[in-house]
């Protein structure tokens, strides 16, 4: 069983940009025909990082089904791509800003070539530099294609052959797409609750539940048995920055279902995201086929999870979150029922070291492997300017 840590370090992006307009002018198609190609990827911190070629230049991009294709503003300036138009960018937390849409003449993923791709231009999040990531491959270039993502073997298969995965048996459910070809499926996260969610490989978590959706569910059916704790705080980042402070609910469910596949022992905290989403953590339990041609989502459990219709997840909950502001790391929120809170850790405490490593920038936090031991030691400076050290168990 995978060991996940107590600390929810940073929900860095969850979801990358969602361009407001719903139009085919944001989508691109490959000129290749009758192809099937296998692309190897790195799976780091639940991010799928694929090698691509942009106008002959090798790059490392995040493969993000919850976004449109994006390039870093620095790269765009150097290449001087022609401006197509300007639009409004809505990030996952509801922040808005203007964005330039430019035309990239050619982009290659493996042997598959795309031409004249409309892409957004923006400053990439700081943590991209930690992993040497140059941009985002989004769903808008996957129109009418079929994609299989296999994290156990670390490959993505891209094909336009409609029967290519006919022998791959799993749990299938209808899938629709929005104006940028982003995949949407229906799930049942709780008893008597149905929800349409985005399948978003840019989100590192298993299930990011929108607070707005949760409060709606709570008003319609009994949800108290699922709630462990609640607290006001911040914990998620999206492309345009940190979310606003809001009430968070810590939730545990044994009733999460995609079609007839049940995921039990699932912990999550509500987010400020506009909508809910299934993230890349589900790929630790099985492969996923996104059939954009036939509008079908299929989950294929890994062999160790293939017996029966239920998987017990190992995504242990976290007591608190880290957030980075103005170059400083602090505690963004902490659940008051937690052992960490009882020890004395508080929201707003500034973090100066973790496991003896001095925290100088976001990469120091993002790249630390908390799974290497059963405990994590955090040194903080309190609001009263006192230096304190806490050792918490990684559940």
C-alpha cells in the first residue's frame, strides 16, 4: 500500500486555466491519421511530465486534461508568436485576468504532430521551475483522439483508431466535454449524491470537492456522518495565485463511486475551486482511458486492486496546509481536532525548516520527500516571535 503523509504540503494548482469562452476556436486537431503512439512520461508529485517539441525545441510539459494548452510568457516573447486575440482567464479558484492567445505553428508529442495550435500565454507557477517544466499540454489538442494513461508503466498512448482499446476491460461511464474539450464525468461521492466533475490530471489529489457543491449537498441530504472537522483557512493555489480564506470541511467517505467501482477510506478537504474534480491520484490505483471520439471514460484497476469492485484508498488526511506568500512559508490552515493543533501549531506560524532542512524557497518544500520516515519535524516562528519545534506523525 502506498504511504501518504499527514501533511498536505501545497495544493499547487489543482486546475490550470479555464478560458471563459466555449468555442471550437480554442481546439486543435492533429493532421496525422491512423496512428497509435506511446509517449513515456515522468510521474512526480502526481504530475505527468511529458517530453514535447515546440517548433523544433525540446520542452517538458505537464499533461493536464483540466486545462487548455499553455506556454510560458518568456518562451513566447523569444519566439514572437503571432497574437490571435485576447481573452479572459478564470483559474480554478475563480480568480480572473486577461490572457493572450497566440498561434504555435507546430507542436509534436512523440510522432504525433499538431499544427496551428491556439495556446494561452502566461507566467507559469513558481513550482514549475522546481521540476524544470516549460508549459502545459491541455485537452484542447486531444479532440476526437483516444488517450490511455498508465502510471504503473509510465506511458501515455495517443491514437485516433476507435477500436484500439477494445480489449481493455474496466469500469466505463459516459463522458462529455466542454468548449475546450475538457472531460467531464458523473460520479457518486456520497450516498444519494450525484455530481458531474472534471477529470483533471493537473490536480494532484484524488478528489477535490468544491465547497459550493458540498454545501448544496449538505442542504439536500444528511452529510454530518461524513464530516470530521471544519475550519477557516487557505490551502490551494491556482494559476493566478492563492485562494481567498474560506471555510474548509475535512471529510471521510467510504461511498465514493465511479460507475460501479467503489473507492473507500477516502479523505478530502473541500476547496474554493469553481467545480469539483477527479485528480491524478486516482492513477495510482489504475489506468484511465479517455475516449474523446466515443465520449467514454474507462477506469482499469491495477492488478493488485482488480479483485472485486472496491478499492481501499491510502490517501491519509492532513492536519494542516502550507502556503507561500511573499517568499515566506506559513501555516495556511489547521484543523483544531488534530494532534498538531493540540501540540500548539497554529495558523499563521512561519515555517523555517522541515526535517532539519532550511526552507528558503518553494522548491525546498515541494521537493522534500516526506514519505521517507514515519514522522515529520517542523520548526516555526510563532506570531509572538517564538521559535518552536513540532514532530508530527505521517498517517
